[in-house]
């Protein structure tokens, strides 16, 4: 059973998307939201989110809603498909790990193709649940989901995990963690190992995270970082 949410301020669009979903050969349950606020306030687990970008009336647009969803410390994250009438947002969609981008009016054949791919990815994710990292500090062992880590900082033979709900320090080598986590993390500086899921932007000298923190980007790491980040985005969106 796939749990699907539709967030769009136009009732006719919500109805149309529901009918397209119903036409697919996939058992699912659907919940609809008329605003970003309603969607954000509901903390039920969602596998797939169809999201409009320009939502009214709301202080949050679809892109901001997607960012807030990505910042949640949850074991699972929904596959996000933007449904909008504006092509200019297509590059912004990569910043929040969108799976795909559908233009209104939505073509039925295109929808079916994208929906099938999204369901396949959801199935794969359920078979391989979110990875965790287990670290030892003194006599305490702590296991944290990788998706709850913004970045890891190295200092004086210790590492500090900067988490969504605080910090955790322990004795470990950042180089060892770099090798273990290389699919999702990148070492932008000798002292920083960054979760690529939470990169909000970058320049040649710093990386900005979705929580607003800015970290130094080594000039020697810049080109490799850009390549790794673009690979990560492409892998995450399925494009």
C-alpha cells in the first residue's frame, strides 16, 4: 500500500491527480491538502507527495514546504513530485531532492511513466530502510539515522555530529567516516564532512546548509565537491 499526498490549492487539480492515481495499477491511499500549512501540520507518514509550487493563500510556497519536510528528523522521507504550471522552477527542484517535475496541464501518459518510476523507488527504499551510524562515546553507544546529521566536524582527535536535535561528540577519525559514508557525505574541508542531502547552496569558498549554517569549502575540494553533489542530486531525483 502506497501512501500518497496531494498538496494543491486548486480543488480541480487535486481531483484530477486523484483520478490519474486511481487509474494506475497500484494499491494506495490518498490524502489531500489545500495549503502548505495543512500539509506541514499533518505528521502522518507519506511515501509520495504531489506538490504544487505556487500555493495560495499561504505564507509557505511548495518549495519552502519541501525544504521543511526534508529538514524533519524522520527515518523515511517522501518521494516528491512537483506539479506546476511554471518551468522556471525546474532547477530549484534539485535543491530539495525532488524526484520529478510535471508541468500543468499534466499529460496522462507522462504521469503514468513518472508514477511507475516513483513507486519502484519507494519499493526499493522500503526493502532497504534508511541507513544509520553507530558510534561509541565513553561507555555510551549512540545510533543515529544518517538523515538526521547535517554535518560531522573533526576536532582534537574527536568528531562532533551536528544533528537536527543537538550534538554528539565521540572519539573517531573523520577519515574513516568519510570512507564509510561516501555515498551521502562529502568532505569539503579537512574538518568538515557534509551530508549532501542538506546542502542548500555553495560558492567557491563555502557551503550553505538548509539549517542556515555556512561551512568553509577548501579550494582544493571545490571541483570534486561540485561533481559529487551533482551526481548525488541526479541519483536522488532519478533524472
